């Protein structure tokens, strides 16, 4: 439970001459931070800014939609995304399977449910619980589903979260599962970046904007209050207060299958460091957890968490990346208790990617050299036992759903070329079975997957996957798309992408996934190697993979493209500017690009723990040296990039892409630009918008790399 609002932030959704000039331009770029001719584009809904967006959208869309492949790409993507035989992603609320579903008839989507037995059938008997299209029509709104919190033991009332057009900010409303209706006079929290959970049937614990002086520089709340049924916000009782200098303060309530409950408050002092408190009848008590921790849940009265730094407690030492169980009383120092227990300690090429808690077990997706397995941990006398659930070799494994009402587990197994299979198992019980199987969406019979390593600038070995035709000639001629993310300890795994397969692989393209530093593929150290002023390693890793592909004669700069979004969009901007000779195409999605003003844009101040701050001279100089927006040069031979962003993105915002494109325009440099008016940080709010975005991006890539 690493900061509900912030974990989403990093979200799901792709030389030499320039390097020599960077030292010269650092001071100039730093001085230019407050002398920016494109500040007017930071007015997200300003008339002048929107007129510029409309003009650039029209120019780029006319070009890309005129490509003879666009309509075929769009039709193929829409068919895939709207297919009725997709696997409906399960969510367990009590013992019932819930699913949120979008298709051509349900553009905004329906929240629906079925029994586990019915869900296992080819055509489940779904019961609609909430229709977002009908709700949006009735309320003249553009609601986007952001989930529901329906706690044990009754699983009766929910806090439903709805977003306007896909923003991170949400409205929260109380919903009754029995009557399938919002509760008249029930809890209702107006739009905002907020976190709310149930303390009991009649009390919420809430962090939100309570008025002037209650939000951080990142735009997140730092004051937590309890709100009783029938009270207005002004009557809520304050229970915890952080500071305006924090990133955020987020409450949450954990339960286990034995009826234990833990009300937790997480005070994030930066994106990766936090203090942990529990709320009791005696007040707030701090827990002696390390500041770099991921909390996963409660099992058998024990707090289950991953330590993201080396930690010692109760006479035991735990290595960074380990999965641990500990008594909340012991962590609070309020009662003698056994020392924490180790569930799993990773090796140098291992990581715990995902952890969930059922009624009596802890389930963890554990990866070894970017290949997944599923472990089930069970409390026993003297420790925790471990067993393995069946998966597949060289595949990704993801936990889809568990419930505190029982020990059923739904989990997915997939790879680049093998469609997703959804398994159901009972932890510690019956054998696992496949309950859903995605049909093949593209012809993969002629493709294979290899894993290679590139050597980065400091000698580090960087693994990457290559998905390519079996008969690919090693002559440098393969149209190749290289994707990476490289930040926030987010791992990139070998998953099945029907759209990539149909629009790229099936047409003879080669796809490469790079596991560069900054991610979490090999635990906390892999992430920390690229933090702040060490971030040039991340950029060098990506360039090293590109150079290795060229050295192996898989591709060449004429046929090589790069793709990445959000933090990966920053990566794309840097690669465009630092290594223009390596790429023919650069697809830059919802990016950060102005690294001297990122703290003042959207939720940027919350990412100082990842990128550093201009308030620190050394970090400012480094940010000036790598900021794509600040280091563009007139006359440089950059490839023509494609910027994709969204007006409704209230996390990164469209400001970065706008300003970078406008500066390229002023310098006479070519670019393409698309800003969707909806969609939030995903740049698409529904399946129709996702299909359009995919068709545009692959039309761009095909034009550049296949023609």
C-alpha cells in the first residue's frame, strides 16, 4: 500500500556531438529556467494554448490519418480492444467475482458481478451493478471508473470513485451492493485528490483538501480526519497532520481473515521515504518500519511488507527487497512480541514484484532474471511455509484477485507470444486450473524471443528481450521498436500485447523490451542506481541496448525507433536530444521534459525523491544538463518525434509536451503532436480513444521504420 494516490502515479502504460555541447549549455539552460518564452502553454485551459493545440492536432492528425495503413490499424486495434472474448479481469469482493467492462456498447463501461462458478463458464451470467454510460447520461458528465472500496466482513457498502474524463482527482460516493444504488444521504466527497477508507460502517478516515493550507506543494493532502455518518466536512475530526513540505499523507484500513484490523496512516516525506503510524483508541502511534517500505496487507494478525532498504529490528537483519511479517504491537513498541519473520530474501537477480493477502495465506509473484513464478506462504509453528503454484517457463505471472473471505487466488500467466491464461487456485488446497484463456490475437508462429545483454557506460550488464521473426536476416534491416521505462522501481515484464503483436509483429516488425536501471527488475538496488544525479546511467543503459542491437546487425539507425511514456517519456526526450543519430523515430508519450520547472507542473513536486530538486545546486546543474526541453539546439539533425499527451492529465499534465513541441517549432525542427482532450495520464479514457491512439502511433512508426 505505497501511497494509494502516488503509487498510481507511476502507473499500468514505450550522440557524441550533442554530449560534447552539454557542459557548455548547462549554465545557460539553468539561467533560462525563469526566462521561458513558452510559459503561456502552461495555462492548460488557456484560450491561446488550446488554439495552439487545436492547430497542431489538426496538422498531425491530417498527416497520420491520411496514411493508407491508418484505417487498417484503427480497425484492428478496435476489434482487439472491443472483442467479446477478452478475459474479464476478476476482482473478488467477498466470495463474488466483480468485473469492470468496456466495449462498443458500453463505452464508459459497466461494473458487473457473477458467482465464481458462473465466472468459470464460457459465458458468465453477469449482473450489472452500475452502468457508467447511463450514469454519465443522467448526470450530463463524463465519468471514468476509478474503482470501489468494499470492505469486510460484510462487503455490503462501497466507496465508489469516479473521475471527470480520467483525471487523478476523483469524486467519492457511498454505494450499496444489495440495492445496486448510491446511498441517499450517504457519504459523498466532492472532487479532489483524496484517499478515504472505512473505519466502521458509520465512520470514514479521509485525507483530502480541507481548505486553505491543507495540501502539499504536490497538490496532495497532508491532513487526515475522521468523518462520521451525517456530519459535513466541517465537522470532521482531525487525527493526524503532516506538513506542507511532505509529498502526501494517506490513510488506509487493513483487515485479515481472522478479524484483525489495522488503521494505517502513511506520511510520505518524499516519493520513496515515509513514516508509518497506526490509529488506535489511544491516538496515533508510530510504527518502527524502515522509511523505504511497501506495505502489502495483514495476515494472521501480522503486518506483511517488503523492506526496500536494509533493516534491522528485534535482533534480526533483513536485506533490501525482502518480504517480511511482523506484529504491529511489536513495531509500535506497545507489547513484547516475537521478532519479525522472513518470508523471502531475494538473490541478486530476483525481485518480489507483487504481493497479496488472502484469508490465511500470503501470495507473491517472484521474478528471477525477469521470469515469473508464484509462491504461497502459510503461517506455521515456528515460521512460514512456502509452496509454488503452477505457472510456465519464461513467462510473466500476475496476481489478479484474492479475497479475505477465503483462499481462492486468480492469477495470470503470459509471455510475449503466448496469450494470457487466467488460473484459479486455492492457496494451500486444491490444484490450480485454467478458468479463462485469451485466444491468440496475432499470428506468432513465425516469431521467437531472445534475451541478450548490453554493456552500459559503466560496465553494468543490461538485459533486454528481442521479439523477432525466426528468419530475420542479420543485415541491420529489421524495423525495430525499442521500449523501456527506467524509473520509480517499476519493472517491465514479458507480457502479451495483442495490439503490439497485430500492428507491429505481424507486419514483420521486431520489438525490444529493455530492462534498464531505474526499474525494479532486480530489486531496490537496480532502482537506486539511477536516482537523481545518477540518472545518466539510465539514459546510457537505453543507448547501450540500441548500440548492441546495431552491433548485432539486428537493426540500424535507419530502422530503429524508440517508445516510452511518462517517466519513459522523459527517457525518450533525453534520447532524442543526446543521441539523435541512433533513431529514425521517437514516440514520446505523456512525458516529463522541462526538468527545471517539473516541480511546478502538475504533481511534479512529489517526484523530487526520484529526480532531485532545482533547490539543490548540484541536482539543478544535473537537471539542466539532461532536460530535453532546455537542451534542444537549432540546426541539429533530430529525427521527427511524435508527442502524445492529454489535456485531462492532471499528473504530468500536457505542459511538457506542449512546450517541447513549441520550442522545436520555434527552432524550425520537425515534430508531430496529438493531445487528446480526455483520458488523464493514460491519454485515453475508453477503448475507442485507445484504438485511435494506437493507430496514430503505429502509423507514425510504420511511416518512419517500415517505409
